[in-house]
C-alpha cells in the first residue's frame, strides 16, 4: 500500500513538471489574431488540466502518507527504461515528442503527420502489420486534415 502511494507521488511530480512545461511552451507560441485563434490555446488548456490532476494526485498521496524518495526515483526511472512491458508507454511518449519537436519544424505539419501516423499505426496496431494498409490510411487522414483546415477553415498550419 505504501509503495503505491510513493509511486503515485512520483508520477504526480513528473506529470506536474510535464504539465508546467506544456503550459509554458503553448502560451509562448506566437498569437494569430484573437486569443481563441492562437495555436497554443488547446495545448495550454491540456497543460492546465495536467497540472490540476497532478496536483490532486500529489495531495491525495501525501495525505495518505506517501513520501518522495529521490534515490528510488533514479532507480525506478532506470528500471522503467529497461523494461519490455513499459516499452509501449515510452514509445507513446517519445514518438509524439519527435513528431512535435523535430518533424513539424523540419519537414512541415502535413508530411510529418503522415509519417507519424504511419509509424504509430505500425508500432501500436498489431492486427495491421502490412505497410500497404498503413500508408493509405495515414495519407487519407492527412488529406482530410489539409482539406479541413486549409480549404474549409482557411487556416495555414505550419
């Protein structure tokens, strides 16, 4: 019981730090027109929710007696990185980070979106292990994104 409270406290601290970073990054994005049209509004709101839920998780764990042990954070981080059962979670964090911070700035939103979806389908959808099926679906979704935002709403996405 105590170990799960300590784990909840560690996870809450990590999510809190991530949420604060998301808030900072999204609200420092350049504004386009009105505040509601800003590209950082949705990520900012999600960051606020992450901070809120992380704070609730931290307070609940501390009220029940959870304690933060720095040595265990390092040890558990190393074991998580080596674990095969945590690999899907790590890939679910690393791949979107590469997509957002590397793909979009280097090759643009639409091409990186098609590549990202193709890779995510290949990694996470085990029933569809054929590249011929991934590519048309990813290109179709990217085409729908382009038509919706560029043509229908007349918004330029990077």
